[in-house]
């Protein structure tokens, strides 16, 4: 063991100023002993440190997890963009909690500041990850394949063969021919090839699999594209629902929508002007008495469509077969019956006459509907009724529909009088009746028979309020009830400005991911060394990352190369070299301890 000067017997004691530098600070005597003094980062240093933290892949994964967690409240709390009535009702049901949630923007999760911040930070983080890797990958693509290692036999995947030449043959020419054949085969196999000849040894270095890293970059870039497409394109997207009764027309204006959810950049006043007229809604049912009786076979809404300034055209909307209209996609969401009801007051004046959509409650089209009469009566009137396409009594005395088609159509109505709750500005659903401030005039609860009507019949309203008529829509002279009640359809109108871009980037992401997962990164070397009347051929392969097929690939190349060289040179002896563990300091022919500057998968 070596000793310091102070430990050597007889050595003089060191004197201050002779063995120490002038600026030496003695930790036992100086103030601040044991403390480490670091240079101040400064503003630029802190910004650089923050950027590196933000653009790390770990941060990107954390932000992606946070984005998923931040979206959870949007599925628990009603959102103004999708369910404004639900938000209003939440205020009524939770008057103390609702303002707190609103202050946290939980009723507008997807447009909130905190959700947008996570979204933007994730976007920036992915860009910061991709750009440096792209630049580094571009340099690697332009770099030459690595030099042939000096000792290929030290690689795990190594093969060798000896070629004995006939008398008079030139070993140098034979070695050059073998290397040229190998280089040509490797090029045709998709390898980048470089010749390295020195000191009587000829060799070719080849590598492939850079598409793996390219696919990885394409995948991450496509994810950024999806974020941009969803974020920007979502602002120009809108979804709305509309109801059309046979013979009625829907115009693409805000007034005709029963619900409308626009994106941030949608101008509700400049929607594409077009109209949809429901000429007929045809549906077929399995006949009664057969297997699956009452099940619908096909739904078709026959429409007359017209864009402003163009001629009218015929169109159809089926389930899962939307209609394209001026960039919008129109889907068939539902259908039902819309009985035409006429109400007259005690003076015989018509105060209500409309076809009212009744919503189906079961597969036999037992349907529930609401009629509201705000004016023309002493007090506001509300009616809740059931429509039965084929009325059939139950053992309880109630009614139900036995078949979805019009065989014995009947409507029953309960009448309420009072405040409909539509004058205080609170949004109300047209398919529900709030009876809190209303008095029931008919129904089982008050032991007064409900109004029961068949098509074409009229009945008196209670308390002498007037009359109500169930209009028969069948053509004059028609038999039966096949066309006595109108049908309605519920349409969903959707414009998605980002759909094409999202699909494109999604396809690119899948292709990039497949390339990153299944394309191997490999290096192959072939070395030819002439020695007297023989030429020694050496083959070696190295996988960059996981590649269990590297040994089989090397064997196939050795076989192909031997078959190609055989017509030129006669091979007499083949000996496989013993596989040994690779020495990483010499695996690429570089200096010991010096790493390959190109990226490793």
C-alpha cells in the first residue's frame, strides 16, 4: 500500500504554503465547514431545468394519467354543454353544493382552465420529447455504419468458413469477390452497407432497422396530431337533435333543434341552410303468431332534402346508415307515434291542435306523451297520456299495447290544471310535466276516469273546460287504422370537422407502433482475410435490442452467401466458430470505453 508523505517515517511535516495551493480552505478551521456550495442557476438555468423536466417522457406519462383522472368529474356531474337542464336541476336539488362546484368549473370540465392546462402541458411535453429525438435520429440516419470489429469471434452470433483456392488463383481477388457479393446481398436485403478494408483484410459492415426508431417517432408525432385535431377540430364540431313528424319540415336553424351542443368556434347564426321534410316513415314488424312477433324488421325515414339555392332531392336514413347533408351527418336515433290532438275551450275556440310525439316505453310501442296548453283556458292546462297502438287490457284493469303496429289504437289522458312552470324562465322538457303547482282533474288518484279516445273520437274535458279530439289521419274512405296516426323520427345531426384528421393520425399511429414493435434493429459484418492459398470468411451479427431471430437470420445469410460465392470459388471446408460472450468494449471496433454516439433501441 502506498503511503502519503505525512505517513512516511522520517518525513518532514508539510508546511502551509509549500504543499497546499494559495486558495486552499481548511475544512477544520474555515467557517461553513461541511457545507457544499453550488453555483446559482439563475433565471435561464431554472428555465432550462424546468424545460428538461417538462419534456421528459416520465412527465408526459404523468400528464396523460392526470388528463384521464381530470375527465372523471365530467361523467359524474352534469355538463352545461351536454345537459343544461341537468345543471339547472342540480342547482335545485343541491343549492349549497352547486355554487361550489360551479366555482371549480366542474359543470364545464372540458373547457375549464385546469383541464385545458393539463391538455396544453401534455401537448408541449410530447413536442419537447419528439423534436430532440427526431434531430438525433436524422443525424444517425446520415452516419456511416460502424467499423467492423477487430475480433468478430468474440460476438455471440459468429460463423466462419475457409475457402481453399486452386493453384494459380489470386487470394486477394477471391476475397474481394466474396466481399462484393456479400455487400450486394446485404443491400438487396435492406441493409445500409459500408466497406472497410485495411492491412490485407477486406470487410463490409451493414446495419438495418432504423425504421424502428422512425416508427417510434411517427407514433408519438401522430399522438400530437390527434391532440391537435381533437383540440382544434372539436371547436368547429357541433351535435344536435331534432324531431320531425310526418309531413313536417326541419330547418337547420337553432330554433328547430330540441337540443344543440356547439363547439367553441361554432357560430350558431351561420349554420349551413338546408331543410329536411319527412315524407314517410316505413317500418315492418314480424306478424303476430310467428317467432319474434312484434320485432321490427327495418326502419326507413324517407326524406326530401334541399340545400338553399339548389333543387330538392330524395334521401333515406336508416339505422347505422346516416345521410350526408352539406357536411353534416344525419343519424336515425328513434321513432314513434305522434297522435294529432285538437283541444277547444268552452267557447268552441281551438286553443291547441298539434301532432304530439309520444315516446315509446316498451317494444310494443306503449308510448308516453305530454300536452301543454299555456293559453286560451281559464288556467294553464297539462295532459299526461299513454298511447297504445294495439290496446289490450291487463288483469289489473290497466291497459298495455299487445302489438307495435296500429291494430286498435287508443289514447288515455289525465288532465291537470294550474301553473305549468314555464313562465319563470326555467328550461322545461317538452316530454315531462311538473305537476307540483297543478291540480289533477282526472285519473285513478282522484277516482275520476281518465279520458279514453280512439282515432276520430271527441270527449269532454272535466269541469266544463271544453272538448278534446283525437284526429283520424286516415285518407277518406280508408278501412282500418293503418294510417290513422302519424309517425315521427328523432334525428341526430352531427358535424365533426376533426374526424378525417383524427382517422389519419390514428392510422399513422398504428403503423408507427407496428414498425416500432416488429422491425428488428440489426448489424451484420462480413470479413474476408486472404492467407496464402486460402481465404478465411467470418460472419457476425449483433442485435440492437430484443431480437431472438438474429441467429437464424445470420445462418440464412451465410447460406445464401455461400451459394452465391460457390460458382466463383470452390468451398472445401466449413467450420463454425465457438460462440463466446461479446466484449462490449470491442464489439464495434471502437476504442475501449468509448460509446457509439448513435441511439440504441
